[in-house]
C-alpha cells in the first residue's frame, strides 16, 4: 500500500523547483504525495514543525523530515 | 525514457537514511538512479562539485543539485 508523503512549501522558486523535480518524482506506487502550501495553510505549520521541519521545501516521509535545499525558514512563515 | 539521477553520499547515517527513503523512492519509470559513495570514489567529487553539490547527501537531477538534509560538506570529503 502506498505510504503517505507530505511536501511542505511556501511557493518560493526553490520550493516550486523541488516540487516539480522531487516531490512529483516519487514513485506513485510507493507514495501518496500531498502538497501543502504553508503560506496559504498556516494552520498546518504546527504539524510540519512537530514532524521536525525547520525550513521549506521539505518532504515528510514516514514521519521524518527531509529538507531539500533551502527556500525559507519555518519560523519566517509564522509572522 | 527514464532520465538520469545521481545520488551522492558518503556513507554517513544521514546519507543512508536519505538513500533509503528518498533516492530509492524515486519513480523508476521516470528515473534511472545511480548511487555514488564519494568516500570510496573520490575521483567523482569534482563531477559532483561541478553540478553544484555543496554537501551530501544530495541528488543531482537533470544537472541540478538537491541537497537533502545535511550529512557532510563536500569540502570535508576531499581531505
């Protein structure tokens, strides 16, 4: 069964590139990928933070954070 | 046709985890993934550097670097 993967981003150029190249490149037979724009869904920042996300873009797979390059710090999205 | 993706690492715990979770999670129908251990293949450090890799683990897809979390700086592997 496909496991859940969440890609958190904030619409930045680094984020969009990572989304195209990496998040959408995951094997659909292994993963069910959800894309979450934290700038638009601020209510989910806490959830990303709880999973260990420090910056975006980041993928959370099986509850573990994988930061991909650096777009923006999570703390800057809280403002 | 599958495009080439190269996953550079140095055998560190962060690298091994990223390899399992991310490099091997790419869609095999989209990507032909090569795993390169730069500690064992120092001759390929220059190639990684030329692609913009600053640290490992990192994936290079279509010539662009995607650093995943942080295991070790490329400069530390040159020693």
